[in-house]
C-alpha cells in the first residue's frame, strides 16, 4: 500500500505461469490526499469548508487480465476459449491463430 492510501482492496486472478495470484483490480481509499493536491473542497450543512475524500480505482488492469485469460483458457491447439460469461460482450467464443 502506498503512503497516501488509508485502505486498499485488491482482486487477484490466478496466473499459472507465476504459480500465484496477481492483482488485476484495485480500489484505494485516499482520504484527503488527492483532494488537498487538487484543492477539492465541499461545504457542510453547517457552512464549514472541508476537503473531499477521494478514491483511486483500477477497474481492470488490461495487460494482467489478458495474461490470466490467455494462461487459463488457452487450448492445446493454441486457440483461446472465451469464458462463457464474456461471450455476450465479445460476440465470439474463441480466438484462433
């Protein structure tokens, strides 16, 4: 966890070549750190000016998720089977050479 982060949540995905899980998604609670640097403020109901709390997110780390998809779904013929849950978004179910 970096210095400005108050709390961090990671989602990790199995990567066979590493024989370990690797971070593919991240959510960090930054507190006032980024808001102070950006001078982002809000006014409370009582009229007090305060710095906002901010979050920093990596919705999907593209290179790392591609590594996990390829390593976990590559077939013996070299093709890559698309997981069923992703087929509606890709419009195809396999990637061939």
